[in-house]
């Protein structure tokens, strides 16, 4: 665990120094833009008390899915 923490802290410190240097010099980092055409997203969403992840709600939701 200690070795992992040291590695994470070292990486974080390196990235922070790199960011500070980039900001100081004024280099603009390239960005990526992703666009989708004809994208449809469907989801089941429960609102209210049924949205809470309780055992009773999970059983009710599972039974409802099996009935449809």
C-alpha cells in the first residue's frame, strides 16, 4: 500500500508541475470534440420512493420487468 501511495503522489506531483509549466508558458493543449448524429438513448427510470435501492423496491422492479 505504501508503495502505491508513493507512486500516486509522485505521479500527481509530476502532473501538477507539468500543468503549471504549460500554464506559465501559455501553451494551448489540443482538445477533442465528439459529436453524434442520429443518437437515441433509452433508459428506465424510477421516480419517487421506487427509486430508492431497497430490497422491496428491487424485488418490485424485477417482478415488473418480468411481467412486461
